[in-house]
């Protein structure tokens, strides 16, 4: 099992994501945004949190046009797995791998705290370690985490069971309390909260560990 974690100028959770994958026994290679190819044998690509390119233009907009993102899109088109967290979620919407957009938080303030999430579905490789309806605690750290999409898109996401996580107490104004969504083939997950910051005891919380553990099991079975 092998993961590539993409590093952009301004990424600050790339090492945390590397640790998350490694806790699940997944080998990790760090890949610079200017690279034009992913390493051989990659099962999953991780797009980490941070402030790529200083959040100029729109969060994730410049990163989405980096050379490596063309390969990330090709990887996803081949059925490869992609996990985007926080800024990584923003990049996924900017590349078109996930629908919708992330806007400024409703309160126009940066939020950094641990929040409760409800697991909205448990059938994807990312969520099968949890029970549907289960409440977990995961840190957030963002200024632009207000997920939005038109009503038709939101209806499709809900109707197809592609809402992965919801906020129990919405911190940022996200439509229908959405904290994370899946692609149509359920192999791409974007989420604003940081499971990689809640996966080892030293972090004070391990509620995110099961996401990585069961992802590792799924990749091993594939």
C-alpha cells in the first residue's frame, strides 16, 4: 500500500497527513507540486491542509493548476483514491473532482477548535470504520470552510449517500451542515475537519485513526 502526499507552497499539514497514513501501515512518498508524475504504484493521493500559495485568488485555485494536479486528476479518473483535507478539499472542488465550493466562514473569522461530527454514511472505504450516525470529535482550522452548492447538487449528494460527515453544531455556515463529501464513485473524499490531527494519542484524540486504519485495510484488500 502506497500513498503520495502532495506538498504545495504554504502546506502545513503534509507531515500530519503522512503520519496518518503511516499509522495504517501505508508507505508514503512526499511529492512536490511542480513534479509532473506521481511515483509508481500509488494507491491513494493525499492533498493536505494549509494555505497553498497564500490563498491568493481563491483558496486552492492556484494549487489546482499545479503540474502535479493534472496527474492527480488522471489518477482519480483511473479509479484511484484521493483524500483532500481542509485546503485539500478546497483544491478538490477547484479541480472539479468534487462539486461545490468552499466560501468564507459565515462569521468571517478563522476557526480553530475541535468539533463534533456525525458520520453520515458508513459504506465508503473512508467511513466504514464508523457506524452511520456515530458522533466523533475532530479538529477544524479554517477561514474558508463554508461548503456551498446549488440545491440540485445538494439533493444529489444526499440522495446518493455521498455526504460523508456533517457538523453537529455548524461552525461555519456550511450548507446542510456538510463537513465532507464523496465523489460519484466514492473513491474521492474531501472534508474540512482534520482526521490526521486526531489519530495518535499524543494529539489528545484518536477519533480520526479509524479513517486511516480502515482505509489501509481497504487498500490491502483491493
